[in-house]
C-alpha cells in the first residue's frame, strides 16, 4: 500500500501518516492494488489504496504525504536513558508456527517487559530492532513499527490467535537512517471485550523519535 501510494503520487512529498483497516486476511498469492489521489493541497496530499484478492478487499488504507513546511515550533518525545547496549541482549528466536515468518528479516532484542505468551502481569515492553539486510526510507520505518507484537500477548500463558483490525502509523523522519539499532517501546492502553488498543514509539540510533504507532488488535485468548 505504501509503495503503490508513493508511485501514483509521483512527487517529492514524503509519507507522514498512514491509516489502514485490515478487512480480511491476505492469503498467499497475487494481490491487486488500486490507488486514487483524493486531494493534493499546497503542502499535503491524500491517497487512498485498496488491496484485494479473489474474495474481495483485504485492506483499505489512507496515506498522507507532505512536504516540509517552515515552522519555529518543534517538540519531540525523549528516548529513555541508561538502557543496556543491544549487544548485551539476546535475539528473539524464531519459533515456526508461533512467530510470523516476516519477522526473520529483523533482529529483535527484548530489553524489558516480556515476550508474547509468557504469562506476564503487564502489557508493556521495550527493545531493540535492526534489519538483517540494510533498509531505509519511510517504508523501512513502517516495517519496524509493524514488526513488534501487541503487548497484550505477553499476558497470555500460551499461544492464541490475534489479528490487527486497524493500524495508524506516523512517520516523523521519512529519511531516517536505519542502519543502526533502533529502540521501540510499546504498551497496551486498554484491553476489553476482546479488543486491545496499543501504542508505541520508535527511536533511531541517535535517540531521535522517528515513528509512532497505534493499533486496535483483536485477541482471541
């Protein structure tokens, strides 16, 4: 959806926000993408993208592309201080059937909190992440925001199905350098009636906030 939206826009504007609804599971096989420019303003463009397969639409997304505007006001979240070095933290192992295959593209290292299905009392964690093969741009930031699981899964004692219903991602630094370790922290804001809202922030190797994410996740456990 991100790549297709950028291609149809064909400008120097950078992806700043995406909101996507996961309508039904995407299964292995061809996926059709349809994109439409909703509006192009002086500084901001809106693009709508539908992804579909034989059964119908699988995902519907609205992407916001923008060019930098002059401003004297800047504020940003701060990365926690005194964290252990990434090299001192073990990598998360890939467990077939439990850990999605796409996570193999990223080295995840849990720093605090608990991994999924560990029976934790809290739904909050933080850790390091880095692509195993260097990647960059806004698409790379989106991928690192998406690769982490819902913190609520840490409270389950055994694997259970879960599915993202809607996802919003804000790309603060579209040109972020992702060659170094990034730090990600996430917590569940509220979980009730089988639906959990979680929010997370992503910092680059310099401690600069480069992305923010919020998801609504259905947890069937």
